[in-house]
C-alpha cells in the first residue's frame, strides 16, 4: 500500500472540508455519506500505513447514518480547517520570507514584503537576519509539526469511520457462516458420492458374488459335506454383508433425499413409521443439502424414539420454513418422561443440529405428550 504524504493529506483535507461545508445536506443521504466517508477512511489508512477494512452497509440504522452523515462532517471540518490552514500559512510565509531575502529591493517603498508580525523588509539588515530566521522557523514548523497534526486527524477519522470491534466481529461471523455452509455442502456432496460408490460399486459386486455362490451351492453334488457347508456359510455371510452395507449406505446419506427431496423423503418416512404418523409440510423452497440431511436424521430419530421408548399410538410431524430458518416439530401421545442419558438418540440430534448453529428443545413431562422441536438456519 502506497503511503500518503503529510502535505497532500492536509491540503486534500482542507479542500474537502470546504467542499463538505457546501455539500453538507447531501452527505446525509446514505449512498453519498458512505462514499464520502469511505474515501476519507482510505486516505487516513494510507497516511498511517495501515489497512482498514470497509464499514458494513448501515442499511436503515440511524446510528451509523448519523455518525457518517452528521457527526463525521462536523468533526472533519472542525479539525482539518485549522490544521490545513496552519500548514498552508507556515509554508506560504516561509516562501515569502525566502523571496524577501533577495528580492525585497524590487518592490516599491509602499509595497515592500512583510514578515510575520507585520515586520517590513525594506533594508538588507532585515532581509539577511529576520527574513532567513522566519523562513527557517516556519519551514521547520511545517516540516516537523505537520506530520503529527496530520496523523492526529487521521486517527480521528478512523475512530469515526473505521468499523468497530462489534462490526468486525459481525463481519467475521458472516464470513465464517458462509465458509461453513460451503464446507457442509461439500461434505454432503462427498457423502452422496460415497453412498453412490457403495450402492453402485461395492454392493453390485457383492450381489454378483452372492448369485454365483448361490448357483454353486445349488449345483454342488457328490462333494464332501464340509465343502458344501463352507459354500453355504459364505453365501449366507455375503447376504448378511449386503444387509449391513445397505444400512451403512443409508446412514452415510439417505438416497431417498437425493431422489425425492426433503418433503418426499419425510413422506416416505412417515408412511413406513412403526407408529401411525401424520405429516404436515409447508413450502420449503430450496433447502441446502446439509440442512436436509440433519432434518431427515432428526425426524428419523424422533419417530424411532416414539415407537421404542414412548409407547405412543400416533405421532405428528410438522415441518415449515420461516424466513431463513427451518422449523421441525415431532409430537407423540406417548408416556413422556424422555431421558437423554438413556441413549434415546436426542443427544445425536443435538450434535448434528449444533453443527449448523441450530437449537433443539425437548418437552416430555411424565405421562406425555413428548415434543421434539428443532430449529435450523436455512440460508442458501
């Protein structure tokens, strides 16, 4: 980043301060005030040699608009006008004194150059003593006094125009949320790929092996009993392995989600549930893959608990999307008294939902009913 010179900074600030006085009513407008403030923020950062991130858009919030459109112009004008004028006066009077040292005799007696304090330069004694002294003092003041003043003004700019710690934290959280959403989508895509590989690759080969072993088992005649028994055990082992593989594949990523989407997968889940289940699904729109997976898992576990632990006779699943959040509620008429410490699957639901910054609320008084409510951020 190229640093900005002190003189250029103060002169530019003086010019913009005068422009601010003229265009003050326009700076209250959000677009004008933001652009004006961002330009000054960048200049202040270049002078100080620091990279200052841009302020997030204020939207309709009154505080940032007043700070940028009202408070900042007032502070800018009140500080940079005296600083810029002081630098310009020091520089101009230093040049006047330097000019008067040798060229005073060119002026008529009624218009001789004058030094600070209204001292006329009308003879060589004054020209060679007072004039160089004034030039040196004012040049030194501009040279060594200007930078601290400019830096002081730049720091005032950043106090008012740079993002606050809370705004930086908000920006960081948003960036991390987007990054995590991308990582979760990539993870979901990888799970789908693994499920397809297991289904189309490993499972297909196991099926082929099972078919061959079955044919071999049927065609074995006149062989020792031990050989027939081993072939039969291998055939049964392959079939058991295929059953386990199907369970693993469904655990990795339910293929029905990819085929039917969340609403279709939940409809199939409700139809196959051990307890009669009524399903109500609102308009969901486009739901991220990671959210679909968590929602499907939560409903699956909740319905399994309803049948296994709740001894319910019926259940209701309600899924709805409101703004940028997905709401899931599973209610049953069971005996209640759900205890997460007994391995009811609620802890697993909490872990998966927490990975998406969601919340889980379980209401299960003794005697029932039991309600598992899940809320998951659902931003695309």
